[in-house]
């Protein structure tokens, strides 16, 4: 070795500790103090540490290079660490911020993490305004680092390598826009103590240090009208808001018209910005988060605007009825049409049986009034529950009760009781299908009332023409207005029954009651049992097979109790025995429903819809950006009308061919389980229930379709777009 070579520093490593030092001692490198094998192993270990375990190899998709990096080389159990998605863009290309603006969509990762690991949200650096007249977008050019905090579980195996990552998605645009999709993973080792990555750790920390903040302690309020969004920003120091050209960028898409100018005034430390509202989406986030930007002075501030104490009352959506009288008329007509919807099938047999029984009675009007009263009382109860949930900030809609596994199971028990009564297993004095035995008139009135209750509970998950807009309007008004609209809906639902029982001559075609009615009554029990099977299927989609098994046990126990009661009833029973049976059924329903309710949220798998994709706002935005026609289907497993539409129209061969020939993508917004995002999307169109369908043409505004959809309707709107 020459002198010059000896003066060069030598990298001395220890394979066990993976630490390195620099030395100019040639003896350390040449006199055997470090065995050659240890040196080779150490160099290999360091190379793996710096290049293999803390980041994924960069992947190039079109004009973007994507990489997943970690701020740590070693992680500690239970101690969060930072990773980041890095997107490096070719010149003149850009990608998007969390709010992309008028077009585009934000980058995301569909995480696939080891058991016990969780990932937070991306931290978004300050974006650039990217004008593409007449549109305005917010995004990044050249390179963007999106940090994300990942939390490992409390227990890890030291020395074990864990794979962290998922499928990354982004949109890159220049003159055209291209989607980017690729799996990105990194392997990271668990240890007794965390160790920062010497390269990527500083990169991520530098990015985090430059994140938007609020160093001036600004406070803000926001007020919404039908046309504008007004933001009032107050500074603790009247002179602390220098500069001009202030602009606010919401963190939520669809709040303002991004390409329109914002009016600003600054006086005594109070900055007021008036921004044109996005009249299509009409979103009103509370609080409204975003960035305050100025041309000079204050570069950027992250603020969270609370609702103004004197904010004007919200203006109803343009899709809603103009006033309460129109809403009442629409609700009544919708209630009438609801009698013809497939949703009434579960209770059709009960209504038919009552009509046949009372067709020859002069006092049938009493039963019509009782049925109407039962419907009205049930709608009043629904309004009360809706008012309570709304006051608590819940996102609810029409048919919300069947989104509850506990309610579904309770309804299955009730319908099982009804079916067993129709089959003649028992005759309880307060039966849901008829009160008393041998059609006793006095008790039969109570039976008609309870039939109205049951008909309303079972038949209201779905919407009918005219009804959807009326219900959505009522839920934006006072509780009193909501009550009036719901009562009009109930009167429409019960009107045919009331008319037919009041004017029995209209039922002259019905044969006289006789022995044949017992056979007919038993036959009508089978459609009710079919409804119980359907409810079990709904429950399986909401929860798990364990919950369905528990429901089957509840129904078996119900059948056994009523079978025993029927045996005893034929020998003569008193009120005490009847009360015991009723208490047993109520206890079984309540405690069984509570147990099944604990399974809510266990099944997080989206409901399968064949080759149709599950709906998300991001997917819809992506397809719109790519100029693809889209049909969004708002549906639910508990909505019979939805299923009929899908079977007879949407999945008919000619309809599927229509979709394929015109490149229509179908997104399914499944509301079987509670989903606030779907409730919000429905509200944008002035709707509060399913079924509902919206067609998004490649160019132009979305087009809502009728609840009772036909092939002709679809063909007309798709082919003439």
C-alpha cells in the first residue's frame, strides 16, 4: 500500500452493531485488526440498511417516479414512526393536493399493513395554484413528499422484518391526465430502540417542519348562504396581517368556485373574504379547514373556521320542493304510489286478509280509521327518532331503521310471530295480524291499528316517485314541518285501505268469508316467512354469520314458545299465561337484539355487486377526469324496490350491453350499512333514501334518474348525451 493510499480514511464497521467510523489508521485496515469476513459482512449489512429495508425501489409510471420511504431503519413496538410517499414529476407535469380544485384527485395509498399496524392521514405541504382556464387546480410540480404517521402494535418481535405498504394511486396531468397506480412496499426491522434513517429521516423531518401552520394565532369564522361563503379571519394583533392579495383555499373539495375571484377587505386586523359558493355540491363543512395565502407578508397560514354565531339559515337545495304545500302534495302522492312499490310485498298478505275480512261489514270504516291511525302513529314515532338523531349530529336518512342489525333482528322476530299466527300455531289476544279470536269486532279494530304499524315499519325503507324530494325537504325544516310531511305521506299510504273499508261496495267481487279463508290465511303466511329469510340475508351483509346464527336461534326459540302457548291455548288459558308469553317474547327480542347489535361494524367487507365497482368520491372524480360516463347506483340490501330494479332493469342483458357499448362505468353506493358519506351524497341531490340513480355524462352536469327506472330511460339519457 502506498503512502497516499494509507492516508485515505478507512471505513471501520462492526457487523453486530451496524455502526461505522472513519479512520486514517492504515493498521486498522491492513494489520488484521478487522477480519476480512467481518468487513465484507459489515459492508453488506450497511448497504442493505441504506438501500433495501427503509424504502421501496422507485417505480416509474409514465411521467412520475413513485417511491415509499421510511424515516426509520429500525422501529420500536408501540412507537409511531414517519413514512412518506414521494412523487417525482417530469418537467411541466403536476399532481394534486388534498383538495384538487376544479379537477383531478388527490394521491392516496390503499394500505396493506401487518397485523396491529395502523396508518394515519397524509400530511399535505402547501400546494401551488395551477390555472388551466377556465379551471383552477391545486397541486405540486417537480416533487412532493407526503408524510404519513404509522403506528406499530405494542408488541413486536425484535429482529423480525415487517413489510409496510399498499397500492398507491395518483393522477398526473400536463396537456392530458393519466392515472398512476402501483404497489409500493418497504421492509423495516423491529428492534429494542428506534433508529432514524440517515438520509430519509431528515428528508421527512424537513418536510414536516415546512407544513402549513398558524404562527400568528389567527381565528376564523365561516358563514354559508345559497350563493357565497364568507370567511372572517381575526388576528390578535391588528398589524399582524400585512400584505395583500389574500386568498383562501379550502381543504375540502366542492365548497367554493375555485376559479372565481375572491372579494377581500382588511380593517383593524379583521380580514373578510367573500367567495362564490359551489352551487352544484353545496358542501358546508363545519369547521371549514384550509389555507390562507397572501402575495406578500403572510405567506401561508393553516386555519380552521368555526360556524359563525350569526350565520344565515341554510337555503333549501334547488332539487327540493319550493314550499311546504308542494311538499305535502308530493308526500301524499308518494304515499299513494308506495302502495304499488315492491317494498309493500312483505305486508301485502296481511292487508289483503284484512280487506277480505271486512269487505262485507257495515262498520268496516272503523278498521280503515284504525289502520290509518296505526300508520300515522308510526310515522310520528319515526319523526321523533329522526329529530333526536339529527340533534345529536347523526347522518340519517329514509329507511335508517333497517341499517340497524338490532332492528332487523327484532323485525324478523315480529314477522315470525305474524307468520305463526297465520299458520294457526296460536291465536294470541293481541296478535299483530288480528286482535282476538274468531275475528271479534272490538278487538279486531286494535288488530287493524297494529297492522298499520307493521305495514309502515316494513314498507318504508324504500322511496317512491315524488316521495324522495318531499322527505328530503322535510328533513331540512323544523320538526313541526317534518311531522306534517310525514303525516301526509302516511295518509297517502293508508288512503286506499281507508277508502275500500269505508265503501265496501267497491269490494263486491270478494267472496263471503267462510272456511276457505282459513286455508287462504295459512297460505299467506309463506310470503311473510319469505320476508324473514330476506331479513336474515340483510343481517348477514351487515354483520357476520355468527349474528345470523344467533338470529336463527332467536326465531327457533320464538317458534317453540308460541307452539307451547298454542297447545295450552286450546285447553283454555288466562290473562296471566298470556302475559307471561308476551313478556318472554319481548325479553327474547330485546336481549337477542342487543346481542346481535354488538356485531354491528364487524363486517367491513363491501357488499359484492359482481363486476360493478363500489362507489367512492375519489373513484367518481377519477372517472370524471378521464371523461368516462358513469352511472351511480344508490341501493341497499333492505330495499326491495332497489333489488327489483337491479334484477329486471339494471342487470338485464340489453342494459348490460348498453353499458358496454357506450363505455358506461357503474359505481354502486351501497347503503345497507350506515354510511355518512353516502347520506351526504344523497343530500346533495335533495334525496334522503334509496333507490336513487345519477348519470354523469363525459361532459356536462349530473342527471338524476327516476326511482322506477326503465331501459328506455337509460338508453335515452346515455345515447343522446
